[in-house]
């Protein structure tokens, strides 16, 4: 029998996850035991979840090699993913069985495992729950379509252009920066197949599920609190200056963009203060701290969570500081907030006030 090894892993469940959804995560820990050891692993070994993590842990250490051969690494991860029957893994089976389309028009994302070196995420999409073009800064991604089918388009950043334009959107001045991107992949990926991106090739992608689709993705290294995903609008109508497969694109230059903050009277802030429930394992607490209003996301009301400062740009409307997330309080007849709605990446989530 293979060696057994006990390890501590971190599980991170998310409303979405950094860069994809709300970048609002909560962390719980749990322990598992591995039943296959890396030294006894070969390409025919039937592996379970813990053996999968063992192997991935070993492979992900190559990111510290200089230079890091990302092509080789992503091919190794691809091979590993293809050896796994994820729906048969107990932790994933539970996630699949408890699936609900909680956020219409948006993929459901669960982080199955997270450590500094890599993370493994499960995505479940309804047909048409499109993820627009976005990058994965300094990361590789190996995307395994477990079931269903997606159209995956991948681009590499070709050139940063100096052209910018300003737009005012929901009380925020956004500086749109132009660039060009080169299409390096445009294919339908069916269940049992894998799509790959590295830090330099195909790092920008979009995903369109053609039917209900499940994906298990490995990102290396893991998303960090300050990972700043860029969302691109790619003009796919025609090539840029006749260059084959090169398209113009635009993104928000966050450093040059700013919120036109208005001043709210301190007592007016009281109407927002309270606890809001997204779902059973996801709450938002709103409270005042001096003249500021703080939003805190927690898995339950007794646990400290991630803190975000809200910047008012109109009455009852805020931006989350340094995030592309808007928070709008829905005010009832008693001039108190009854719920709040978070807007991100073209979709929204509403949480009702519970106290
Ligand atoms: Fe992505």
C-alpha cells in the first residue's frame, strides 16, 4: 500500500473569487490525509484528491527555479489533471451535488484548495454565463473542462499604447488605456480537455460556456489579496492596422482613475449600519469608523473578515476603495437601508439587512 501522509490544507470558499468575482474571500482550515506518495506516483496511478495535491505541490515548486519553464510546468499539470476523475473525489462530489445557481449570469466559483504556491478552483457555469476578457498577472492557469463545453479565447498582450481617454461612470473618472493583444487561441474545449495559459502566452482569456459546464482550474501561484486582475474590452471587429490576429483593446488604468467622492453627514451614515445576509455562509457587516463607512465580508457574523472602505459618490451609492465594485444601499420607507446590492463585472448580488 502506498505511503500515507497527513497534511494541513487551507480551504477557501468564495462568493466568486479574486479577479473573477468579488475578491471577497473567507478562509477555513481542514485536514486531510493523502494516500499516495509522490515518489510512488506514475502516469498510470489512479489518484485521489490528496495524491493530486501532493503531486501538484511538488510540481509547483518549479516556479522558484530561474528561469521557470512555464510551458513544461503547465503541460505537467495538464497531464495530472487529465488523470483525475474529479466528480469521484468526495470533496468535489459534495460541491457538485450542492450546486445552485446562486448568482444568475455569473459563474459559481469555489476555491477547493489554496496555498501560496497554487490554488485549485471549481467553476460551475450555466449556459451563457460569460466571463469576459481578463488577465492573470504573473500566473499560469490550467483549465480542465470536467463536463460541458466552453469557447475559450486566449490573447497575449502585444503592445501597450500611449493613447488614453477619460470616461465618467457612476461617479468615477476612469482612464481607459489602449493596447493591442494577439489572439493565440480560439477553440471549443469539450469535457475531458484542457486549456492552458502562461504568464506570457495567452494570459488574457475569455470563457463562454455553451451549456452547463464544470471546470477545475489550477492557478500558479495562487491569487493574493493584492492581485489586480485587468479586464479588457477587445475590439474583435477587425485586426489592428491589418496585423493578422492582432486586435485593439482597452482597459481601465486603475492608477489614473479615481472616484469623485462626495461628503456625507456622519449621522446619515447610520442608515447603512447593520448586518446583511448574502447566504448562509456569507455575510456583509457595515459599520462606521470615525467618518468612514466600512464593509466587512465574513462567513459568519462572529468571525472577522475582509475589510473594505466605501467611498460615497452619490447618496446611498458607494465604490469599494481600490476595487471595481459598487455598493448601492436600497432604502425603504423608513429611510433605512433594507438591503444592499454589489455590482461587479456586469452582474450584481443583493444582500438583505438582517439586523
Ligand atoms: Fe481566467
